[in-house]
């Protein structure tokens, strides 16, 4: 079996992810200023977010299997370069459609980077996959905390183009930890596989109920596509759980600055709301991952959903930006439990040799939900304001999560 050395890998993943996510999210506090300078409509803000999600979707469904064929390090390098290039293009943009194209390039790069990092982490220590994915998530949210806050502060003395250009340079620094730590070493042969009944690298999925569909996933060579995993009802359920919590990410990540401005927030408070949202996630992520490893990913998920869902619905009635910021602080804890719980459930259910493929499928289907939500979010906000946007989001989360929980019930792998 191929596994990464965790001693250098984990800190390298953390540093690189903080740099990538921080630089990628600097654009959001700049959106109101870009609307004025480039004439970007509120509906186009939704398309901006949707472009990033859609491109990451393509990356995570079609390119993810390469992470299981020895190309994880190359994927991470290409991902860093694409994110840097997208920020440089955004800095030079003169029209709204150029921002959308740049965001799509960055979304593709970010998608292949995350899958490469996820695959390496899971294979480095499968028994701690939840905890390690929690660290990855914490690093991503740390970047989200720092990037928007820095751009919000910088907007007081620099233009959006200059801020985006600096962010492009910052992203390139992520090449250093990637080149140093993103490596896989042959630590065990197929015959030494810790799950011999799964057939080692040729295996697909472990921990199912023994149906013919489940057995077929464990036989033969690993497929080039991740879609064969959807023959398991349990995995379909886990995918739906992840998709449910991606709906709010798509629905109001891009609209959030507009919403905050409409209820009276300035650029600095809007940037601070991103930072405050990230803090609980970063603190809780490691514990959430350990809980998922110990009790199972699905139990961790529904605990998070119980926190998350009421907050989403209440956003529809809030008219004070400080209250909305405080609610985001609480929402973050639910997001951490739900996201990490779903990712850990997938990691526990699938052979580590196909970790990249499985995590790519999980994130890819989640991004379909986020892309649809982002594409309609601007239209919904213009048509019905915050009540329609957040109320509709809450309903979508309930439907997807309920179906997912019904399908995902079953023993842990």
C-alpha cells in the first residue's frame, strides 16, 4: 500500500491550505467595491460563486482518481499555480465576465489541491482519517478567517486590483510546503493490507452489509471513475449528507457581503464576520474528527445539523449585522461537525487505496448542490430578499439531510 509520511505531510498540508484558502477568499469583501467599478450585478455575484463551485466539481469528479495513481503531488503543484493565476486574472479584470472566468480557473485548481491533500492524509494513517481531515478543514477555515479580514482592512488604503495581485503572490508561497512535504512512500505491499478481505489496492469499498452491489465494489481493478461507488446505498446517503451542508455554502457565501451591506454592515465588519465564523470551526475541527473516528461519522454529522439548521432559518429574520455575525459564530460549530462527520464517514467506508477517488466523489456531488444553490442565490435574493434566500436554503438542507440519514444508516467500516 502507498502511504504518505505524516511527520512532514501534516504541517505541509496545513500551511499550504491556509495560504490557498486565505488568498482565494480575499475577493468576497471586495465584491461591493467591484460591483461599483466593474458594474457587476447582484445576480452575477451568484454566477461568480457558481463558476468556482462548478469548476471544482469537474476537478473533483474527473481528476480525483489520479490522486490514487501516484499523482497527488503533481496535482497539488498544478492546483497552487492555477489558484495564483486566477487571482492575477481577477486583478486585471475589466468586466464582470472576466471575474467569473478567473473564479472558474481558481475553483478547478483549489479542487484538485484539496483532493490531493485529502488522499495523502487518509493514506498516511487510516485509523485517524477523521482527525486528519478535521485538521485539513481547520486549515481551510483558518485561511478563510485571515484572507477576507486582511482584504477588508487593505481596502481602506488599496484598490481591489492591487489586493488581488498581492494575493496571487502569496499563493505561490504554498509551493514551498507542497514541494517539501507532499510525498508518498511505499510502506506496505498489497499482501500486507490491513483489510485483507478487501483485496488491497484493487479493492473499492469496505464495511458494507454484504449485498451483491457492495461485493461488486470490492472485486477487480480499481475503476477509473468514482461513480461506481454510487452503487452502494450507504455511500449515496453519505454523499447526500455532505451535499446538504454544501447548499448553504453555495447559497450565501457569495451573497453574504451584499446581505451584510444591506442590513448596515461596512466592509470591515463584513470581513470580520468571515474571521469570526472560522474561529469556532478551527477550534472544534480536531475534536469533531476524533469524535467521528470514535463514534462514527454519521453521529457526528447529525449533532452538527441540529446546531446548523435553526441558524440558517433565523438568518431570514435578522436585520442587525452584529447579530448576524454572532449567529455565524454559532453556525460554524455545526458546520465543523457536519462537514467533518460526512467526510469521515466516507473515509471509514472506503478502502484507503481509493481515498482520493472517494473524497473527490463526496466533494464533487456536494459541489453540484453548491453550484445550483449559488446560481439561484442572487436571483432569489433579488426576488424575495433574505427571507426567501435563507428560508429556501433551510428547506433544501432538511430534504437532502433526511434522505441522506435514512440511506447512510449502517455499520461503520
